[in-house]
């Protein structure tokens, strides 16, 4: 199923896995008209999480779960932020200022994209309560001049024991993995997973993967297979 704000893949089943991908797309639909400089920005991590959608789709296929993918750029509105978060819409980035954000009708963007995206997750959880929610993201190999040696991160604000077990399981798959890196769930940086986990009483975690490992479709499938194996080990 696909509409203006969201794409749903797989089949939601009670007790299955639910994968969400808040930064799946660089899409900026009408009435916005991105300029060439905007399109260059949209093609980077500022516009979407490179490789995250491909990993999400493959995890859905491998696990028989369901996936909810955003169909709008995080530069229009960030589905992994509270609607009133000052960073929900960026007017400036390190690599340029998106021209289509010079004037922002935040309420309209929330109504068109943010609200329907999260409503779709809520609807799936009500129809078939999953056993876990995983939010899938990617991060850049370097940030503001500093290289990131880590290859994966498991973000959490609770479920610490399961998260640490997943860190070790991903390490056993050959991925250099850190807990709550490159961002920390302990300081509120896993909004979507936290929101739906608490709303539906479902445990949740967020997975961050270094984008250079998953940008190519073949690599994304390989890494997703490693993630799926690691999760099977964790769940026993």
C-alpha cells in the first residue's frame, strides 16, 4: 500500500516484527519545486537516510514482518521528531540551505506528512500487535570532519539488556557496533520508536547503520541478513 505520506510493505501479523523507516525517501512532491542545489542536498543524508529503505524492505522479507516507510524527505518535516521540535524542519544544514524551507507552513506539513505517517503505524499496531518495533536508520561515515569507525549502533532508552545483547550479536556478525551511538536514545533521540512502543505497549529499539555499508542494494541485503541473524540469536 502506498499513498502520499507512507508506504506499507509486508504483512502485519500479531506477534510479528514491525520495522519503521522515518527517513526512507528524498521525495519532495508538488507544490514544492526543488532547485538543483536542493536536489544535491536531498541526495545526501540531510535529505534521507541512504540505504535505510533497502535494509528495511529486506528485513521485512527475511522476517515475514511488516514495514512502514515514509514517502517524504526529512527536510520537509522529520518524522523522527516531535512536531514542535525546533529541528523538525531544518532551514539550514552544514551543506546548504534548502530553498523550499525559506517559508514553512508547519501545520500544513504536519497534517500532510507527519500525522498520516504515524497514524499508519498506529493502525498496524492496533490491527496486529507486534512483538517488537524496530526503527531503521543510517548515519554518515564522518561527521564534521571526524571519522566514525563504528559500523552500527543500537539505540535505546529502556530494554537495556536486550539492546546490549543485540550489540554483541551484531559484533559476532562482524559489525563494529556500539550502544547508543552515534546518537543516544537516553536523551530522547528515538522519538518514533518510543512513541509507538509506549502507545501500544510494545518493546522497541532503533538501529543505526553506517550508510557506506548499505548504499548499494546488494550490500544493503547483505547487512540486513546479518541483522536478521543477529536478532534471531537475541530472541533465541
